[in-house]
C-alpha cells in the first residue's frame, strides 16, 4: 500500500481549526477499496452520515486518471462537478498543479475548497473526534467513542499488528515479486488471523467488550478475504469461513453494526479481478463465493446496540 501524500499520522481528533458543523465536509469513497471502507464504517458507527457528505465513486481506470476513480451521473461531485478524482485534487491545490497519485479516501472542506486528508487512518481518527454541534445521531446526549483514552495503548498496539500482518499483509502477498517475499507475507497473514481468532475466542471485539478503531480497521480486510484475497492474492491456505470461527462470528457482528450499505462484495470482486491486470491478465472473475454463501448479507442500516460501544 503506497503511503498517502496528504495528512499526518499524529492525528488524534478533529482539527481545532475546523468548525464541527454539518454539511461542510465531504468524503470521497470507492466500494472496492478497503481503506475507504474503514472511513464509511466510522461514519455509520458514529451516526455522522447526515453530517458529513459521502460521494461514492466508480473504480474505472479507463475514464479516470492518476488513481482510477471516476464520478457517476447518479452521484456527481459536489465540489466542482469533476469528471474524476484528479480534478478534485487539482481544484483543491493552489495553482491546480497536484502531481501525486489521486487516492481515496479523500476528506475535503467544501467551503474552503481544501483537502483535509487523504490518509484513511487520519480520517478515521478525525471523524471519531467530530461531535457536530448542529445535528448528528448522538444517543442520550453522548457520542460513540472508537478511541477511548483508557484503551488507546491497546488499540494502537492492535492496529499495528493488524495492519502489518493482515491489512497490508494480503497486499504484500498479492504483489510480491519473489517466492521468499510471498512466503513470508502469506505466513504473516495467517499468523495475524490466528492471533485475532485467539483473542476473539474470549472477547466480543478485538480490544474487549466494546467496538473500537481496531475493529474498524480489520473489518474491510476480513469481509474481502474469502471472496477476493484468498484466491487473487494467493492467501487461501486457510479461509475465514472454515478455519477462523471466532473471526467469522466477529466479522458478521461488526458488519451488522456498521450496516451493509458500505460494501458490495460482488462489485468489489469485479473491480479486483478486472482492474488488477498484472495479477489476472485475462480479466476473468471466478464464480463465488457470494455474499450469501459467506453469510455477509445484512441490512443497509446499522444495527443499534448501545452495549457494543464506549460513549462520551
């Protein structure tokens, strides 16, 4: 996973320089991208979907440039009517001369016409600190806290190994160019999944009885694993549905809490298999497993369960 070029890894909460109001901020997301999925899940879990705008883009390298994300007529760009994400980056860059990769997710201040961040971890932390003052879905006067102070050390440690072994591990396995590198990456993936399965055997979520940022970061890889990464990225020695029962239980539960409207497995499979030409030159999309076969069909709306969260 290439490092994003905008944003800071030291982010803890919403920037003090930006007013915490509804309607001013927009996130740009793509269905296939796991880094986008974690941002969408954060919006859903914190009840921010009415406060922060969401634009869902098409993964279409033929219509887009420097990143592959294009806008559909059914969900146009609200900033400047751009045709692809590159035009948004250019519009938000002084002189219109942005030269990096135009990656998603992207968080934009529509009023100031500026990019806040294109680093998914930063965006998740920022959104966790965004308690809007003029709306939102706070329950009982409180807000869901995905990064509570008492658990921050454990969350940080968990996010570290989840990223290295699982989130980025599948990409290391899929895109490595030597046998030793592949074997090391593939071993890391299953080491991480075994570790997660062991933790989840005795606790509801990765860091205890309530859902945290660590769960948000692992979910996108988990829901793509059996349907995409096991075969395309050559990580299928073991699969979640058959070999990691506690991860399987956790995955379905977290997916229900976020709502299923943030991820379409069948569409994602098409994007991965057709667009990653070096890994699949023929562009053939294999049959299954489907969302139904994996038990990943849940309602679009998040399941309300106050006991699943820490509140502030």
